[in-house]
């Protein structure tokens, strides 16, 4: 295959991951949720451009690698916002060029916090010092909600680390 053809194909298949020319860090805007990757990552459509958002303050079970509760976390996030117009309260971009954000759904719910309340995520203390998220995780743990029904749930960052070692 010629380099030119390869470049054209790459451009076509990369279109879904096109980057906005507009820097959205630290802005608030509305967008439509068009995809759910897992319990803490979604794709939104903003000004006709799709891009990924990573939910701030939380880390949910991995869908890839079949971590327990990974599919349920993805479904919970989908139930909260898929196909809806949400308010994105953006922070900064991560190393994967995903926008880190708090998502408010059309019912006025903080989706990030809802994921904790439903027991579908951990408070990601490595990147968040917000004690309100820690409190929600602790309440879900005490009430054995969602993944906290499991006798020995493994935090996603430990799950990823163990998968890398194998």
C-alpha cells in the first residue's frame, strides 16, 4: 500500500478522534453524549466534533480485561447520560488528550458523584483531594452498594497494574 493511501485511510479512521481546535480546558459547555467506553470515559459531540471525556475524581472498574463490575459500571454511566445533552464542567486534558470533567446530566445530577453513590466507582485519590467524593465512596462501601457487595473488590489502578505484570 502506498504511503499516500495509508495517510488517507489513517485520516478517515482518525476522524472520530479529531481534536477540537478550541481549547476547552476550564470551560463549561453543553454537549451530547454519543458513546460510553466504560464507567469513567465517554464520548461527546460538541460543535459537530466528537471527543473523549474522562470523569474527574473517580476511577471505575475496567471494561477491558473483564474486571468484575466493569460491564455494570459502563451500563450505570450509560443509564445516567447516554444520548442526552449534558453540562460539561471541564478541567484540564490528560496525557491521552481526554478532557477531565465533571458531568451534570439533564436531571441536574452530578454524574461523577452518582457513579460513587451507585457503587460503580472508587474515589480516585491519586488525582482528587475532594473529600465529598471520599464521603460518597465510604457511604457506598458501608451500605454494600454495587461493587461493594464483593468481598474483596480490587481498585482499578491495582487491576491495571496487575494486568501489566502478566
